[in-house]
């Protein structure tokens, strides 16, 4: 059985869309960023930590943990705390290219796959009014970087390169490939 160690509705939806049979279990960890690590290394570590939470309760199950961050000029943008934080994030992203990084951990017994998928997103130049209108929609909250590409946030974006599923929160093609690989090692 595949166990998604995340309560993110977006990750759940992406797995369902791929017709994967799975169950959901939370991964209650402190998402602590280590200032001595790069954003890449931080997100890679967090993805694996989420997969490993309560690992002994899931013998012979494939555990998937994932963490997604937005990075601009080596600064990590998490989920906005409030309207002011959301405004500042979106203002900083306006007219610029940033990276969306998802760190994924896949665990099956003593086998571990840990990787990062990076996509580039380029925002349009946004007016303060456009930013406030988007914040008023409420969609910015609970999302890394303060936007949702699969919703109204697509109107903020000029273009992207890489995996759309990664930008949404789970790089499904890469996850399915690594699940296949980890299963064959076990056979």
C-alpha cells in the first residue's frame, strides 16, 4: 500500500488524478529550516523527514513525504502568515523568475529514495491593486510563495518551465518513476 504522509489536498488530488491507490496519514514534524543549509538541501531533508515519521507503523508500505518551497534569490518563501506577509511575497515575486522546489522522500522498509524537483516560474509585473485583489480572494494562504498556479494564481504568471505538478505541490511523474524503482529493488 502507498501512504501519502501529507494532508495537503493538492497532493492528494494529484495522486488521485494519476489513478494511484493510496491512503493518507499526516506527517507531524516541525518544518524547521536550517540556515546553514541551502534551500535545495533544506527541502530535500524535509521531504525525507516527512516520509520517515512514524515509519514503524507502516511495515511493507511505500511512504511518500514531500515538502515544497518557493525560492527567489536564495531566499525561501513559505506560506504567508498574514495579508502583509502575502503582499510582500507577491510584490517580491512580481516581474521576476523564481524556483519552486519539491523535496520528496520515498521509503519502503530499508530502501530510501530522496530527491528534489525544480521548476522555474516567471511572474508578470503586478500592480499593488492586482496583488491586493488576489490576496482578497484568500487563495494565497496555505500556499508556498503565496499563490496557487492551479487556481486564480495562474493570472499572476507569465510562464513556467518544468513540471506543473511540481509547482502545484507533488512532482507526480518523478514520484511514480521512483516508486517503480524502489519496488523493483525489493523484488
